[in-house]
C-alpha cells in the first residue's frame, strides 16, 4: 500500500508541474504590426511561463535596416489587446549577428521574474 501512495504522490506532483508551466509561440512579421506593413523581415518568439518566471527565446531575420539598440534596447514586447498598439512592457536582449540584420533571443539572456503588476 505504501508504494501506491508514493506513486500517487509522484503523479500528483507531476500533474501540478505540468499545469503550472505554459508555452506560447508567436510568429513575427509585418502583419502583426498595427497597422500592418509589408516587409520580408520575419521571426519567431517562444515564451515559457513557469510560475512567475518568464523565459523568452527565438530569432529574427532579414531586417530591412540594421538592428538599432538605441531605440528602446532594439527589441521589446508591447502590452496591448488585439489590433492595438501598447507601450513597451518588457525589453529583450538580442544576440545580433555581424550583418546586423539577423539575430537570436537566447533564453539565458531573456529570463524575467514577473511581479503582480
């Protein structure tokens, strides 16, 4: 009977861990701009939320101009509803390739602890 309790506890703990982690994937293109724009630039972001820790990873490619860190760090997330613009909410750290048109968002550089705000 003791083995059954241990197995039940392990399953219960695993079940709770599964539900406390969420993963979101977003395609980056000019269509997501408000208003939308025509560009060959593209990318993908993966946001993983575990408790109050948010980790962002992904990539971008084919920018039409050089990546510019002077403009709000160069990469950031906005907080807004669908089809709306919002303010800069979270700055992202980008690893930019030598051509300044392509790069990565490395998870070890983009892990944030969220607060209740």
